[in-house]
C-alpha cells in the first residue's frame, strides 16, 4: 500500500521528478566527462615497481653466521632507514636527474609516509616501503613509481636502486668501512611497468546519477509529507478553536453543574 501511495505522489509531481532525473543525469555525466566538451575524465598512467634485498656481502640468505656483525634485526632497521633516505634529498634529486626530470617535480613518500594528495595525470611519483619482515627473513625495499608513461615509470624505479647503491658505495668508501661490513642492495630482477587507467568510469557515473535521483525523489516525498502534516495540524487547530467558541467561557462539565446546584440551594435557604 505504501508503494502505491509513493508512486501516486511522484506521479502527481511528475514535473519535479523529471527535473530531478535531468539533474541526476547531468551530475552523473559530469563525473565521467568534462562538460560541455564531453572529454573523458579517465586517463592512462605508467606504474612501475622494483624490489631489492638489503643484505651483506656475505648474503644472509645463504650464510647465517654473524661474522659481518649484521643480524636480521639490524638489517631490517637499516632497510627502513634506506627507504626514507632514497626518497629524500639529495638522493631523491639525483634519482630524478638520472631519469632526466626536474627534481622539484618528483613527488616522494618514504617508509611509513604518504603523499599529501593522490598523484594526478601528469605527476611523477616515487615511493619506497619495507614490507613486514617475518622472523628470519631478509628485509626487502619495494619501490613504486608513477609517471605519464610506462617508460618513465620503469626508468625511475631502476634509477632509484642504482642511485641508492652508488650512494652506499661512495659513503662506505669515504668512511673507510671494510667490505665485509658494508650494506649491499641486491636487486630482485629488473623493474616492471604497466599502464593503469585511472579516473571515474561509466559505472561510477551511473551510480552517482542513480543515488542523486533517489535523493531528489526523497526530497519531493518529504516536502509533500511536511506540507500535508502542516495542513492537517492547521485544520485541527481551527476545529479546536471553533469548539472553544461554541462552549463559551465556561466548560460546562459535571463539576460545573454541581457548583450551580449548590449555589441555587444556598440561595433558596437564605430566602
């Protein structure tokens, strides 16, 4: 029964329903296309990734002795530090120069960090993180990149580890760290890159339009119910006022009749 009432009300205000439908369609279309040009808001970007072990010259994956003075726990803390270092200046700037891009345009996020906002269509992004290390596992640094093309994204991921290893070697040489005690970044294969489509698609536009249309219908029904309730309350107030006028200043109840009878009795006794 309620469904029938709702449909009848919407049909009664079908012009407003049509307006709500048009506005919902326009809003859904605006989510997917740039109006009025109808240019799609979706775009393709290049996504790159690469990973490397933070290890010692005598690889911890095959040699479990502590002769190097570096335990798995120590390597894990060093990996987290390196992930932060490679996304900070000056290494971050050197990575950008290796790829041939302006260092000021390179967005970065280190281990445990995040970008202030998601990268856009033309943004170039580099992030480095260290996945949770289980007991006995050698820590891994994972680099992820985004660029307008897959080629730039791949080169950026490769350059990140190349520059990191070069900086480690240079620093160890300056500080005269023995070879056996130096950190080594062991690449786990070449960087991978692929194209990823981003931005709202048709499904998003349809969903937004449908939700907005339902909200528009709900507003029409809510307004109708409010006006109807207001009119009912006003009518009840008028009926109440009319009843009060018919009864006069006294509400002649049973108690009032008793009072009037007692007054007449006292008057008769006095006479």
